[in-house]
C-alpha cells in the first residue's frame, strides 16, 4: 500500500513537467501581444521594449520556460502581469470556492446516486428500477448550468431562501456558507448522481448473479445481510472508479456553474486570465488543478485497496 | 430403507416475456414432473445434456428457485412451501457450485467465509468459531492456519475445498453438488471426489451430484438419474444403468462418450454421421408424448401422443419408455434385447 502511494507520487513529477510544458507552449501560440494589453495602444516602442525585458518576453521560449520552472520548484509560481498579486495567493484564494462546490456536488451525487443504484439493482426490472433509470437518463442529459438556472428562479428569486449570488467563507459562518453553495452543489451533483446510479446498479446486478450470493441464500442468510455483508463491498470497485472520474468532471463542471451563481472561484480566475493572456496565472491554475486531480486519483487507488484485497496484496 | 429426501412430481416453470412490450408470454418448462428419493449417505448422480434441467432441479431443491408444483419432503417434512428464512431447512441442505472463483466472496477471509454458517446456524463466535473453522479446514485437507487468508491466495482445487468446508460447516444432511468438479483439472478432480467420498463415509451426508461428465458420475454415484428436457427418463443403480441402459436416450448419451480404441471410435463417428439431422426441441416448445421422440431411433406412433409411464427395470431402477411398456414390451429387459 505504502509502495503504491510512493510510486504514484514519484509518477507525478514527469506528469507535472509535461503538463507545464504543454500549457506554456500553447499560451505562447495564442495570437496577440500581452504588452499591448498592459500598456495600451498609446505607449512608445521604447516602453514596449522595456516591459518586454522586464517580463523576460525577449528571451527564447526555452529560457522563459526554464526561468519559470526554476522559480516554480522553489514554490514561486510567479506574479500576475496586471497587478502585484502572487499567482499562488490568487489560486489558493479562489480554490476554496471551487473545492466547496466540487465536494459538495460529490456529496449530493453520492447521497442520491448510490442508494438509487443499489435499490434499482436489487429490484432489477421492477418499477423502482425503471423509474430510477429514467431519472438517470434525464439527469445525465440536462446541462448543469441550465439546472442551476432552473433552481435559482424559485429558491433564490421567488422565495429567497438562499442568496442568488456571492460566496460566504466557512470561516465566517458555516450556515451562510452552506446556503451560498447549496443550489450550485445540487445543480452539479445531479448529472454525477445519474452516472453513479447507473454504475452502482450495474455493479450490484453483476455481483448478485455470482455463486457466492446464491450460496449465501442457500446458507439461510437474510436478504439484508446478503446485501450489506456480501454484495455492497464487492459492488464498490467499479463505483469507486466512477467516483474518481466524476470528481474530475465535477471540478470542470464547477468552473461553469460558479459563473451562474457569481461565485468567484477558479473558473472566474482562469477565464479572466486566458482572456487577458495572463500567462503566469493560467499556468499556475493548470499546475495546481493537476495536483488536485492526481491527489484525488491516489485517494481512489487507496480506496481500491480497502475494498479489494487482491490490490492490497500486490 | 429410510428416505431422507422425497421429491414427487416436481415442476419448475419460468415465464419469459418476449416481444417489444413483453406482451408475449413464453413458458419454459425447465423441470417437468420429476420424482426421486434420496437415502442418508447416498449419492445420486444426475446426468443429462445442457438444458436438460439438471441444474434447475438442484436449485429448486435448495429453494433458490420456486417450485411451480409438486412436493419435496426432507425427513418427512414438507419443504416446498416453507416461507421466510427457513433456517432449519437451510442448515440441512447445502450446496457446492461449479465455479470456485465466483462462489467465494473475494472480499472476505477464510475465517469469515467458513465461519458465517457456524455463526448463523450454531451461534458460534470468536475463538470457538475459529477453532471449528480450523477443524473443517483440516477435514477438507487444508492446513488449519489459513484463517486470515483471502480466496485469491488459493488455487482452484483449494478453493473448491474451501467451498466444501463451508457447505459442511452447518452439518447438513444433503449437499447439492452442481458440477462441483467440472471446473477442476483431472488430477484435482479425483482428489476432490475422493474427499467427497471420505466425508460421506464420516458424516453420512447425502449428495445430489449433478454433472455432465459420465465417468465422474459413474465413479461417485450409487444411483444415477438421466434427465432430458426437464424429465427423468431413467433412474437406477449406477452399474446397471451404465452396463445395461434401458432407455434409448441413456444409450445415446453413453455412446457419446469417446472410447479409447481408435477403430471403435471411428465406427461410432461414421454411425453418428448417418443420424438424421433434426431440429433440437427446446424447453419452450416441448414435443408432445415422449419428449425424446424427435430424436429416438426406435420411435413408434404411440411415442408421439402418449407420455410413457415409468416401469421397473431388471437389475433395479425404472425407465419411462414405450419400448418397455406398450411397444415390443421389453418389460424391463435391457435395450440390447431388441437385437
């Protein structure tokens, strides 16, 4: 288990290098000149030259990348082109919003998707199953930003149960924090819960057909014991895989949904930065985002080991 | 003779829904009027081709699928209509399935796999339970210090031994062995069969031994029943049935086993090529009369209309065939008497 974690962390190094080279390269291919955006059109060529030297833009691509990498290794991801804000500060300031939405959305998805899937799988072909799978199809088909708007109208505008926009930090007030992200989490979790319900149902049906379930019935074990002691843990493996995928999907979904609710998270930051060619900022977001996603995948691998002894042994 | 298990006219039918909206109902007669008895300490082999209903028979006996009609009695107690968890019945009738990979929960350790029936039926827990699991492991020829190992750490043959130990744990009267050795390689097969025989000598447990491998069934079974399309065609002492089959289907089934002599095997193959090509009937569309009449080389008019009644056979057992009763009246003599 420890070896697994260590090897995943070691594997992270080349991955981060590749990701950083790719984003750095792509941002250089974007047409337009960032100096124009900073100085405006009226600046003199001398001012352009000076700014270029100051930002290091006069150097060849590899030198620019090398400089960035050297600082990044010391924990300095650079400074915004437009104000003196540190990239790490900007990203870490926006991250709580996005992570709140991502994990809140995951909780919603787990709370709806897993029980619905287990129930549908236990009653395969029955009414519960058909209703659940119909709802899952609808849930997967609806775009999350549209669900977000549908939720906003009654809950935030008509009845004003929750604020329509804005984020409250959990450090200020847990209740207000929950109210500020609740609708967004539901909007995000809906499609993930649909995918989870499908996977859980399939996994349950697969496990329930195996002979050890038949044997458990022949032993006289109650239906509840069979479900909890024999079926769920074995059905969990494909479900955990799906959870891993869904965290990534939720993270990117959060970037869009936070726009609908006017939550200033990583989504707003990255869209603003790409629009203004704020290269250090985009680079920082991508690198830290990669770190978050890879950490989630390591957690998924650890969870695998817990439900599947064969992984643990190897 | 004491009777442990008495099955009378058992039917197991399934309803399939076909068509776009499931409007068309098709009835599959998987087991269609089967009767037999089982004595304590006896092994009854059940043979037949795929789809003959032999596995469904085993599952109906385990009450894993509901019987459509008919009766099953265990020690004189009616077990067909039991409801709820039927713990007492569950303790008495256990099962060993074919696939030793799918039949053991991969997320449980040996102590829990074998210990679960001990807790359930005998209320054993903790150290007492572990000690009993150790005894059972030794009984099936595995070391007693494997309690904390997972099924994936065992070979196929060892896993089947674990499945047998689990079946033995509740101290059952009957074990249904559904193709219990078919997935094992030949040397492991013989070890497991010897184990089953030893355990029977020790515990007087009865086996319903379902298999398609005739050599294995001949070796282990005291009596053998032959099933075809949900019906028992012939049932009798194993040696008599294999040496002097009384039903044309039994004959054909035995002839399908390859023989070691290449010359004989060649003649048989040639003879088989001359057989008429017929569409095989299925349990959804059973032939009228004797279910075997579409493939029977001795078919008579009466076979197409009337279901043959079982008649006794010389040397023991019974057969359901018109040749034995209303046709040439073999009257219990072996089929070879036809000449």
